[in-house]
């Protein structure tokens, strides 16, 4: 871990809540809001989230599975996300969510008219903005967890 955590403190709770409360609490609220208020379907939500987690290498994020009313994606879903270009497990919206997450994280300058044409054919503008905010949250906060080494202390199977 790259941050000193007081004995007995949970690393995530300490860094996100106590260490810099003016920023950490606000960041935590934003991070939680993408789960609480998202209108995206579970499969496209998880395809984008897991693709960012794979790119970030955040162990906590890779281990997490979003639960919506007792529903989670199947165990093999993460493998399909890695193979988003060729998997037959995805519909077009789910495939586009994984592609957008990857390109947002690795090549945002390469998001061209061809991509936006495909994206707009399957997502409303509201959904595109929502997905963009979700991806931005996962990219920033998953990297924060990984870079500071917080993810190595909290891997749980959800």
C-alpha cells in the first residue's frame, strides 16, 4: 500500500472518508451515485464497468459485481468483456458499452464520427451522457484505488 493507514482502519473507508473529508466524501458520493441512479441496463453497465476495471487493474473493481434487485451478470461475463469484439454473449448495446469504455480509457481522441454514428444508433443522448459519467467515475476512482494500493487490501468475492 502506498498510503499509511492507521491500525484498525479500513483502507478504503479511511482514504475515501476520513483522510481528506472535503474531497473524499464528495468523490464517494459521486462514485455511489452511478450505481444508485443509473438507468442503463445491467449488462451494458457491467460491460463498461468491467472493461474499465480490466484496464485499470483495480483488484477490488475486478472482483465487484453490481447487484440490481438480486440480479448479477453471470460468472463468465468478465471473460466475455475481455473478448468484447468477438464474443457472441453480447448484444450490440453491450458490445458498444465495452468498446466505449475501452476507447474512453485508452484512446478518447480516437472517438470518431464512425463510432458516434454507431453509438447514436443504439443509445439516446441521455444514455450516452450517463454512460460517459459512469465510465469517468470508474476510470478515476478505480485508478485511485489501484495507484494508492488500496485495492490489494480489500479483495472480496461479491
